């Protein structure tokens, strides 16, 4: 989700302003729940049967409850959490009605609620392709909303919708057969494709995971794009890429010669040499390489795309 300012006839991209905490997203949404989702706030930080719900809302138009969950990290299953929350709601209807009556001054009864329209809304600065694909069915009662805050105090909110006519209850081996047929002709590269190569040693994998975590912490606008020869880290374009070798990560920084501040001269000019990754600098990372210094270099390429 990109936002631009129009200056004359030129579009200038508005930089994003990170949410530091999930709580920051939650506070903003809860204060504007009516404006954003046409929902009445029932309770924040609700605990039922040992499960904590970030926000509970009520849709007065459809007379149904809506659970809202806020995320900043990427390591969670939308399907698993979504169905856990739905099951929690449908198995504890009286608790939800009691919360509404106590917090909203209502006299809601079980038969007053249309439980068929119950929903779970996930709100995050970023959803992975896997998370979006996992809810790509016509009858999954979950909504994915991507939220961005910008440097000019604007906020963008967009829903990831599906046009699928597939029912999640009707997924059979027939679908698996279709997938297998396509896979014979089309190859989808992934991190696992690179990490599961027989030659890659366990310490090298650990080194990659540590570097990956540090890179992703630079900002929520980073996308991992595995290619045939490397794993790329993309903002507007790939700013850093890594080929996972046996005991070494062979990497490329996407800056032009002369743009990189590298006082230790860890990088090499490959502008006139054939190479796989994006950029005119390469470097090798081994177990004894100073990752703090490597991140100093990578961050320059990341910031270049501001």
C-alpha cells in the first residue's frame, strides 16, 4: 500500500511511520472503531476461558459480535487463530452477551444475536503471502486488513479480499492433483528450497535466520522474495540478497558504486563482474563475521529507498 503526494505533475511517495507496538495499532483502531468498521466497542483486552481477545466489537446493523486481533509480527497462523476465536465465541455465547450488557448498558439476549454473521478481523502492517492464501476461500469468516501510518499523519487501511468460489469444507484430493500437475511445469522457489539443499550446514542456516530477523526488524514494509539463485529482501526493490552456500552466505547490497559507506572495506565492487544478486557490491558472511557491521551496510541500502 503506497501513498503519494502530488507536486505539480510529479508523484512523490510518502514515507511510512512505523508502529512501534501492537498496542499502538490497537489504541488507534479502538478509538476510531465506529469510523473504521462501523462497530461498537464492547471491551478491550477481554479474557475468556484463558484466551485473551485484543478487542471485542459489536455490529449493531447485523447484530453480531466481531473479534479484532492486532499483529506486528509475521509468525502466526491466521487459520489456526481465527478458528480458535470463532470456536471460543460460539461455545461461550453467554459470556459474550454478558460482556455486552455489562459494558454497553444493554439488555441483549442470546436470540437477539445473529451468530451466523460472527467475524474475526486481523489488523496488521503486513500479511505474508501464505497468510493471505490461507484464507482464500469464499466461506472463511475472517478478514485481513493491512494498516499503514505515514509521515504526513495519514493512515491507510485496505482489506485483502478473495474472489475465490472454493469452499474450505470442500477441499479434496482433487485440488492436490491440480497442484501436482502445475508443479511439474512451474517451480515456486522458497526459502526452504535454498535452506534444504543437502550441502547447507546447520550453522549456516542459523546464521541466515539471525540475519533475516535483523533485516525484517528494519521495517514492516520488507518482503522476502525467493528467486532461483538467491533470497531477496525487498522494499520498493530488492535492497539485499543472499545465496546460501555450504558454510558461507554470499550476499549483494543494492547500491551503486560510491554510494556505500564501508570503512572496513568488507564489500567488493562487482559492477563490472557477472553476479547473481542485485547491486554493485558483494560480500561474504561467515560465522565469525561481525553482523552488527553487516547490518550497518544493509541499512544504508534499505534507507536509500525512503
